[in-house]
């Protein structure tokens, strides 16, 4: 006897108001090949055009939430595509429609950190390459909180955060060679901090820039070692986790 598989739907939320950034996420999701799942993209209708600090994140959540609440019944999973401890993640998890139906919510920050830990060899650590310098302290604190403290086993495997000095919009508007240079310099600084086995792309605006990180790994560590470093895109990590979660019974 055959059964019809119900098609699932994942809403991918860009909480800033720049539609062109949302458009850069679509090829990453398509490349995963989850053709039996609908992937719907949401861009904040107003609010910050680029999320460059905690205040921007809080403001973006306020602008997004009223427009997201009517959509909660239409989708099975939700991905907040901002690389931070974004307030929309816990706010959405707390909504009755999410809790009653046991729907799944994650952010690209949480997904990339969890994925990195699973990819590491026993002696390796992971780190993050992000945008403006303000994110060094913010993301370091977010990782430590997420992993249960700097003294936890997972916390000891965190190599830290290095930044490019460019905000999310500048990643796409600055000269391409300047972006490549800064991405590679930040990656190399991170690699020099220890036995780094995984590098997280610490901004949704870095979609598609994994190749720059890979180049830096090879230049810094040599071809064989550099090609073994995992480059984790949070959007792809989040969609992959949600794909499994929305099809599982917990």
C-alpha cells in the first residue's frame, strides 16, 4: 500500500529590510536539493536595512513580528536568517501556534554552531568570521551562552570570532577585491588561533562567500590541511536541520 507524503514548508526569514540580501539566500537553499519541501522567503517590510548590532536586531524583531504571526499556521519550520542571538528565535518559539503544533524554529547562528561541533575531530576547534568589529564581543558572548559557558567541553572548543570591518551591506557594495582581501585576512587570523577544523560564515550577507574562506585556508595551512577545514554556511545548516526536524516525531 502506498501513502502520500505530505509536503512540508519552511519559512526563511530575513529580518532586515533589504530584499537583495534575501535573494542571495535562495540559490544556497536550492543547492541543497530538498525538492519535496517548499521554501518560502520573507523579507522584513520595514526596519533596519542591515543588522549591525543588538539594537538593530531588537528593532528588526519588532518590525517583523506583526507580519510573521499570521504566517505561523502556514509553515512547519522557521529559520531566522540573521547571524546573531536574534530575539525572533525565542519570541517565535514562545508563540502558542508554535508550541501547540510542536513546530520547529532555529536561527542560522544556532544551526551553524551546532553543525560545527558535530564536524570537528577530537582535537579541533571552530570559529566564526563575521562583519563589523562590534560582533567580536557580541558573538563571543552568544556562543559561550549557547554552549553552556566558557568552561564547558563545547565552550573550550571555540576558537573565537574574527571580523572583516565591513557591515552586511558593504559586503555586497564594496569593491570585490576589497571584500575578498578582508574575508581572507579575517579567516587567516582565526586559523592562527589554534587547530581550527571548522569556520562559520558569521553573517547571512556572506552567502556564497565560502570560496574566499576556503582560499584563505589553503593559503594559510597548505592544500591538504586547508581543504579539510569545514566551511559552514548557517543558512544551509539551518535549512538542513529543519528539513530533518519537520519530518521527525519528537
